[in-house]
C-alpha cells in the first residue's frame, strides 16, 4: 500500500465515515470505461488529429502540434468517461466512495456501505476487473496486495 496516498485518502474521507469508524485498508479503483480504452482514446486523438492536419496540407510542425492537441483531447474525453472510486475496509464494513472525475482527490459521496467480509473477487493482471455495488470496477495491480489483507475483509 502506498502509505502517503492512503493516509491522505483516509484523512479526506473522515466526513463520510460513521463516528468512531476506523479505516483498516484503502483500495483505489476506477469505473466507467476500461482503463485500456483510455489509452486508445489518447492514441486515436494523437493519430487522428495529426492525420487530418497533414491531409489538410499543414506543415510537419503544425501536424505535430495537432497530434499533441488531439492526444490531450483524447485524454480529457477518457477522463470524462472514467469514474474514480475508493474502497475503505473499516472495522464495520466496506465503504465505497465516489471521487470527482477532475481536479483534486476528494470524496464527493458514499456510493455504498457493504457488510464486513464483502469479497471483491480475484485480483490478477495489470487491471483486475470486479463488481461492487452494481458497478464494474478496475483495480490496478499496485493495489492488489492490499485487497487480500486483512483476510476476510476485502480479499
């Protein structure tokens, strides 16, 4: 677990927890489009806008700038289609929080409070897919180890 990130997440999430509720584990996830599709949006923006600029007779420099702008547009569209979630394993259950799509990492609302012992499924690969609170989520491998501990809480 990334201690600095987890400590910030726990601190920012305090207002969404019940009085006296203690966070034991933090797991970051994302919903919306598949994370690999995000890369596709950037690549399509890069190649598409550059190709259009070159086909329109733009010089190499303008075409390259168009490619960079296209990639940026692709990244913004991908971010708009992605939801950010934080799963907090507490001493009372599993809390799923929504974080904003853009800007700072701050919780905006509680999506679900699930009972203690809720399983998130088997996590493997770079982006493991799971379903919680009726939403398909992807968890990056950086957070997979945290999902298994403590036993019976998240894993």
